[in-house]
C-alpha cells in the first residue's frame, strides 16, 4: 500500500510538489478562452464594418445573372429567406457608410441609399428604352415593301450623258410606277421635274389629257434617300385615237438645261386595237382623215399606222396634192415620198415643213394620199388625209 503525499510529507517532512501535467492542461484552457474572446470581439468589429450577411453592399450596380426560365419562375424557400435577410440588412444603411473598393462606383452613388439603387432599372433596360439607341429606319425599306416599279430610271451624275429608257402604256391598264435613282448628293434634299419636250401629232398629249404625271411632274428626294417614286396615269375613254409617242425629260428644277434622263413614252389606244382586231395584217392607213395646223408652226407631223404588223419589213409611197395651198409657197414637199416600216413596227411619221409669211390670207389646205396601200371598204381606214393650214396673220 502506497501512502498518499500528505502522509509522506508529514512523516518525512518533505514539501509536496504539483503535477506538471495539470499546469499544462490549465494553461491550454486559459489560452483557448482568451483566443475565443479575442476572436468574438474581432468578428463583431468586422461585422459592424462589413456585415457578413450583406455581400451586395460591396457592389454599386448589381450584375445581372442569366438564369434558366425554371429558376426565375420557381423560388426555393431558402433563396426567399436570404433575399428577405439581405433587404433587412441594407434597407436602412447608406452607401456612404459602406467601404467601396472602386472609387468610380463610390462617386456614382454618393449620397443615395442602397435601396434606391436597387429600385432603378438595370443598364440593359435603360439602353433599350433610350431614343438614342434606336436604329433609324432607312427610306429604302419603304420601297422594299412596295410592289416593283414598272420602270427604273437612273439619273445622270455631273459630266455624264442623260440616260434614255423606253416605256409603253396602254390606255385602260391603270398607272405605271417609275422609280428615279440618283447616284450623288445622297445626303441632300433634291427635286427634279418630269416634263414633256416632244410628241407625235400636232397637239400636246399632256394638254389633251391623254396622260397625267403625279404632282404635276415634280419628284422630291428626301435627305438620305437615293430612290424616289412617281406615277404616270393614262385615263381610259371610248374614242379611237392614234397611238402617241412622247419624249419626257427629267431635269433639275432650277436648271432647265441640266437633263438627267429621257423617257420615250408610247401611249397605246385600247379602243383602236379592239377595232382593228379583225383586220388582216399590215394594213397601212392614216390615223385621221383631216388635221389642222397653224401657219406659225414650223412643220406638220402626220402619223401613219400599220395595223396588225407582223415581223416583215414594209414600205409604202405617197403623193402630195395641192388644194388651196401651194407647194414651195406654203409648204415644202418631201424629196423622197416613201414610208418605211421595220419588222413589227406599227407607226411611222411624215414630216412636212411649213413656210411662214406675214400676208393675211384665208386658210389653205393640201392633201396626202397613200400609194400601194391596201384599200378597204371601211370608211375609218384613211388612205388620204387633208392638212388644213390656219392663217394666224
């Protein structure tokens, strides 16, 4: 049996000694308690400056995250609880009180509550609604939505010759759309004029109302537009008229000598074609039995029609007879009285110059007769035409 230490001490007069293991354990416990106390104090200080539960305070503008539709529509209870906790933490805290690493971000939100920042729209939404970011609509897109034009005319640039295009419109078929295309000065507003500068017959088809041009022939290119559209309309009637050939010049409004393009327009009469549908091919006759001309006009233009033309070439001669007018005094007879039609050609023209004088006199006349044409019993197929010269003195 081993006696305890107090008994040994009393018997042998020896001072008892403390066990070193107990002191080591006690020291470790004390150090742990002190460390825990220090850490708790440090955590409290860090939480006062930067709460661990409010990481959103470190950024001024929230970064949008792309999520699947299922994640956006279905919110878990844990996510909802975290969102409520974040709002509770930052609801009453100003951004000025928060340490922000980025100096630019701190300047953008200085003096504003964090909750005001989160109430604003995201940068993507702001850009989408801003008028400055809207893509301007090009005028060309309007033409893309329209029906194709009947004719496209390119306008000549400076130093270029005017282009020449051909257009045929039959009476009763409605309107023909014409697109004008410019190559220069696209950024400026620009206006051109379509005007009649030549025609067959002795009267202007424009003045007779045989055709009309929208806006009286004025066409404006808006700034940025390279293409502008106009319309030529041919009204219908019940009269049998000869086809008319017309030269329309496209020019600058302020410069009559600046020709940009020429349109050779042929107006076909639908009534005449229905009338001649039963004729045999290549019947040649005058369009009218009588025409009137002023003495002051430089010449008389007489149209000759080849009904139902085929693909062969045809020629016919004619003779001029004096009635009350005298050749060489009132008009100049042609030197070669022959009319030539090429394959498929429908109309031809006789041009007879007039002689002007200042003597007052009565109206005078002369006649032109076709030779070698095919006479017909129909009185509307004219093998002769009378030209009446009206004195203007």
